[in-house]
């Protein structure tokens, strides 16, 4: 029996060595897997938080852009109304300017003629003196 016990003990010791080593490796693997799962969950939470912050920033930027567009549209409408009010006045002013430009041309010619006539009168006075 002692020989049998001794063989059994050796077999058990050998199995314990092999199983113990594998069991330790399995335990380490399980711990590593748990650590990786924890790290992945932590990264996932960080990404969700960052994405939420980014979404908030993007939503804020989009709202700001919408407000600017509304303001620009309002200013554009004001300019269109002002243009409608101003266009008839500009047209009347342009018509008056065309008439005045023609009259200014006539006035210039009359001024030149007047100047020439003065020169002619001065020449005549010099001759008769």
C-alpha cells in the first residue's frame, strides 16, 4: 500500500502541479479579462461624455448660425423695403439730373460765348481808343 500510496501521491502531486499551474493561468486570464472589460467600459463612458459635450457644442454652434441667418434675413428684408421706397425717388432724381445736365451744357456754352463777346468788346474798345 505504501508503494501504491506513494505512486498515487506522486500522481496527485504531478496533477496538482499541472492543474495548479493551469488554474493560476486561468485565474490570471480571468483577472486580465475583467481589467480589460473595466477599461473598455471606462473608455466607452469617456467617449459618450465627450460625444455628449461635442453634440452640445455642435448644437450651440448650429443655433448661433440659425440666429445669424434670421438676423441677416431680417436685415435683407429691411434693405428690400428701403430699396422699394428709394427707387421711385432715385428715378425722379435721375430724370431731373438729365434735364439739368442738358441745361448745364447750354449754360457752359453761354458762358463761353459771353467770354468771347467780352474779348471782342475789349478788342473793339482797344481799336477805337
